[in-house]
């Protein structure tokens, strides 16, 4: 059983929350992703202080404020590049849409971005990717570029090139840095470069050597035009699990403010086991914080009965997890089509579509727990809070683990199917 919950059980009978303060920080560190969590260091410190002083309500208020900030945050991402660099395809990849879908960023061999264009994420409407014209075009001159595009509204900038970065790119990076914003250099179409190299030099071709040459050329190029110690990410817009995109993903998450990490982690496509695990970590952290918040309400008599656990709310929660991992009904239909099977066929692979099977527990022990919980809810207090904490935490954790495991199963089947088709 979770160590923090064991401590909660041990101390709740005497309502000694000060003893839990020393357990809060170590436990929270086991829940957060390696790229950071929802709570900022300052908020963590304040919660720790509240617990040490026995101010449970204040600690819970801070948790609630952090969760609300994470759920309601707005994220604006600027993507800058000249025509033909794969800028629009990069935006589509991050949004999880193909170039032929309605609402996709326009792609083509001619300049398709003449003004800044917003592309809302289809599942997360508070996240917008801005397709910005390359610096130096007639309407976007270097000296006034940032003011023209309204640089203050963006959380960070991604500067894209499919070959050499230009002097204007370096100038733009310097101006962004001076304004205290983050920027990242992304070198696209690496898969095309590898293919061309292998076709023209089949005998001497070595994948890692070519990638290192591309990276060294980009570093030398940027250094020569005035960018000291540049950080380059090599990506393929059509194979996000390859090359440097996983490293770019982790870097962006680490650099974002705590309250904006959560939404960015959730919107990223589930292209690998590692990306699925990052989402699982963020959601596991949120589950625990939600459980602590719910437990605090259970101290008040009848509150768990009035505002507590209800099955429709839990079913809604399961559907939200499915959406985060790309397993909502519409996405599953698309996966079934890719796999050449039916929705019924998909159901033989995965378990997260059957809500009632996940919540069903007809055991005598379960019925006894339910009876005891009902009695405790009437009186409120610490034991009632423990019941609420355990129930929310472990059921939602079961939902999350089931959905994440299903996502991995379908990912591997999709990748195998794609590999089989490519070999034909």
C-alpha cells in the first residue's frame, strides 16, 4: 500500500497531521515525472509548512489552486520558419492531425504562411500553435519582427529549418533571449536526409554517422552566425519516436512553468512507451492530489454522501483518461481502421472500454467496506477521510493503469501493422 496513505492511516486516529508533514515531500517526489510536476517548488514548500502547523485546510486550498491553474491554463506556442522547412507538418504532428484533415495547417512546396495563423489543438482548445512567417519576409522585417507577431503572448518559440539556419534565425534567437523568453532550434526532414544518403552511398552509409554530421553542421552553422552553445533537436515530422523528438519533449516540459506542464504533457501524441509513461506520471500525481482534496471534505459529517463518490462521475473520469491517451471512441475507430479490424475486434485487445467491469466488486469484503464507509460518512472525521482517500486514489489509479496499458497494446499493434505493410 502507498506509504503516504499508510502514514495517513497511522496518524489519522489522533488527527496529528503535523506528523504527515515530514512524509509529504518524500512521497510527492515519488509521484512526479522526471520532467517535473504540477506543484511548483514554492507551492510545495508552503504546503509543507501548512502541514507542519496543522493547517490542513490551508494546505488543501493550495492544492486546489494549483490543480485549477493547471486545468485552466492557456498555452501559446510560436513555430517560426521559412517555406518548405516542414513547419506546418510539425504543427500538425503536435496537434495529432494529418495534413489532409479539416483544420490542419496548410502544407506545400510554396510559401503558405503569409501572416501569423493560429491552430487550436482539437482536443485541448486552450492550447494554440501559431504558424509564423519566417523572419526577413517583406511584412516581417528583423528589427520589428517580434513586435509585429506579438511576442509577449507566446510561452516559447520553436525555430525550424530543414537545412542551414540563417543569420536572421540567429538574430531572432538573440532578440527572444533578450526578452526573457525560451527558444529551441529544430532541424526537420532528417528522415529524408538519411534516405537520400543511403540511396546515394549504399556501401558506406552509416545512420549514426550521418546524424552526427547533420548535428555538427547545424552546431557549426549556428555558432558561426553568433549563437553560442546552441541546442539542436533533429526530428522527423512523420516519425516522432525517432531522433530527438523525445528529448525535445522532455526539455520543453522541464522548461515550462509548473502549472503549464500538465496540459502540454497531455496533448503530446502517444508515439512511444516513454511518452505514455510521462502522461501516466502526470495523471497519477493529479489523482493523488485530487484524493487528498476529497479526503479533506470527508472530515465534515455527511459531506462524502452529499459531494463524494458517485459512479457517473467516475465513468466520466475514465473517459477523460481515455481521451488523454488517444483512446476516445473516435480515435479507437481510426485505430481499428488502421489495424483492419472492427470495434468488436479492438475490444478483445483492451479493457478500458468496459467501465462496469472495472468498478465491479461483489466480494463480501467490498460490501463490508461499503457499510463501514457509510457509517463513518455520517459522523465525518479522520476515518471517513481515510475511506474517501483510499477509494478515490485506488479506483482512479486502476482506471489510469488500465488505460495506459491499453494505449501501449494498441501502439505496438499499430507499429507492427505499419512495419508489415512497409515490408510488402
